[in-house]
C-alpha cells in the first residue's frame, strides 16, 4: 500500500474493502495525509461464516471510524455505520445508480 499510494499520489482514495486491504489502506492514507472515503456496501463480517468473523468486525469498525467520509449504500447501512462509531457528520447515503431504461414492465 505504501508504495502504491506514494507512486500514484491520489488526491483522495475511495475504499471498498475491509478485511482484504481496507484497514491497511486507511492507515497508509492517514500517514500520507490523503483523505479516504469508505463506500459501505454491506456488513463485511456477515458476508460469510468463518472463524475470522470477529477479526473482520474489528477491521470493519476501524475502517468505518477512521475514514474521512463514509458513503453508505442505503439508510440501514448508514445506521449500522453510526452504530459502529462513525461520526454523523461524516456519513452520507449514496443510493446505487440504476438505468431504468434497461428494464421493461411485465
């Protein structure tokens, strides 16, 4: 992460990950002074049952609490992020986009 961020020098990082590299990118972004937005799509520690569920939850809480902005997928996800410790002024709901012209009634 350190080298990738140093080489690329982004203005902002949008993070979609939690257990794979989410917490590492948050730490490195903070060290390098780069704002980070976490796109909260789902409850990471509930995606699948594993022995690592509690560790994933710890990583999830860290990512949610330390990101500069949390973009929740829906109001329920926003509420979950607030319960996990996100500051209310840093959480917004960004509903997924849908092209309704692709669908037909029937």
